[in-house]
């Protein structure tokens, strides 16, 4: 994941007008770019399958009884899911834009702090260039 992510990042542009084109450029013009992108995407899917199997094993053997350990695992899972969402939005295709918009609407529904939270995290009330720049930076931090 790290190696393929770095190789993809070398050709990625975090701009709403160019992001999708840069992904198309990777797949078409970069030697074996299509393979690198598929390895990155399918590697992430396989990683999550392993995570879910690990959680299932923990449920089967009653590991949830160790509350502190289980809670740390839940926090790690939520962090992994947030990181995966950030990576999913980056190609800026129709579905990733839709996903980012739905999450934005969910955050903005939080009483009192929703709008402020969205503007702080997203860089504005709607998903735009600051969002892509921040998400791209977050994938490496």
C-alpha cells in the first residue's frame, strides 16, 4: 500500500479540475500505471477483509471482554475507515464526489457545531479544492 500509494502520488494532482484527469493519465500514460492503481485499490480491499476476519476472530473468542484492548481496536478501525474514505475521494470521479458530498451533509447535520466542523475540516461548506488538498495531505500523515 505504501509503495503503490507513493507511486500514484507522484502523478496525482489535487485540483478539482485536474484530479480525475490525473488518474486517467496514470492509467493510460504511465507505464504499468493501470496495474499500480489496481494493486493499490485491491490491496486496500484485501487489507480490510483481513481486518474484518480479525474482528470476527475476536468476537468468536470473546476478546471484547478485554474492554480497553477492544476499545483501542475500535478506534484503530474507525481511523482506518476514515483514511480509506479520504483515499476514496481523491480520484474525484462521480462516485467519490457523491460520497464526499454525502459525508459533508452528515457532518453538517450535527447540531450547533455541524457547519463549523464542515468548514474547518473541508475548507469550506462544500467539497472543493481545499478539500482535495487536505485529503491528499492527510493520506500521508
